[in-house]
């Protein structure tokens, strides 16, 4: 009986060892591409987010261009450039006589035109400084080329702060 028990124990041990080796040494199961619905949905959502950002960017560019064209219609303004962020329009103007400083009346006229053209604008910041004009124009052109306005968030915030501190 002892011999049978010993043989049975050895046989059981061998079976357990073989079973564990067989189970543990199997190759990893590869995912079925047809079952990968979550990844496709995720990519689709990412593409939709990119499309929304692009549409939003195009909308901001279009609104900014419309505002700039309306500001240029003022007799004292030779050129204008606009960047919109949130509900703020950052407006750079090139005025007749190459003045870097705008008087309060001219600044108010520009603000009035901007708010009449775009009802979504709550805040209008205007500058005639040539350096600021060039910076605003550069940002506007890059946004028109497809860069996102959020890429310029820090620079725009810095300009808004600098212009407000001068006023």
C-alpha cells in the first residue's frame, strides 16, 4: 500500500508539474483587430476633437479678419491686425502719421467698431505700437496657416498685460 501511495504521489506531482509548464509556457494571445472597438472609438473622438479645434481656429481667424477689415475702414487707420482669444480681441493698428500712441477718442472708436462687428467680444485691447502690431500680425498669420491660438496663450496674455499697463 505504501508503494502504491508513493507511486500515486509521484504521478500526481509529475502531472501537476507538466500542467503548470504547459499552461505557463504558452505564447501570449494576440489581440484580435476586429475586437479593438475602444481604440477605434478613441481615435475617432481624437479626430473629432482635432476637427473641432480646427473649425474653432478657422472661425476665430474669420472673425478676426472681419474685425480687421472693419477697423481699416476708419479714416485714420492704414492697417489693422486682430487676434481673438476667448471673448477678447487684441487689435493692432497702424494709424496715419505713424503715431505709436493712440488718443482715447481713437481707441474708443476702434473698440466701438470691434464690438459692433462681433457681438461675442466683451473686451477690446488696442495698440498702435509698431512692435506689438508686428507681434499680433505674426500670431494672426500663423493662426491662419493652421497653428492653434492656444499655442500663443502665454505671448497673448503677456501682450494684453503690457498694453493694459500702458493705458
